[in-house]
């Protein structure tokens, strides 16, 4: 709560906005804020060199 207002944050921005809108419709002073938690680093993907491109094995056009 900040200055008497309810603050809501979440991963899905549109869900947070809808939830805050629903609370405002009920008479609550609600504010939607973006979740600014940094994302965890992604794991490196293995390099699949030496393999044929996807979709070319066993396909014939005709």
C-alpha cells in the first residue's frame, strides 16, 4: 500500500491491469504497476552443428 492505494504487480501485465480495474470498479483505490524483477539468465543452447537443416530429411517434393 502506498499513500492509501493498493499496488499490484505480476508477470502478466494485462492480468494485473484487469485485476486493478475490477478493484476500482468495486470502489477500491488500486494501481497496477509493472513487475521490474530482472529475468534469470537463459541457459546456453547446445550447438547442433553437423546436422542437416530441419525439414530436409526424408522430404520429397512432388
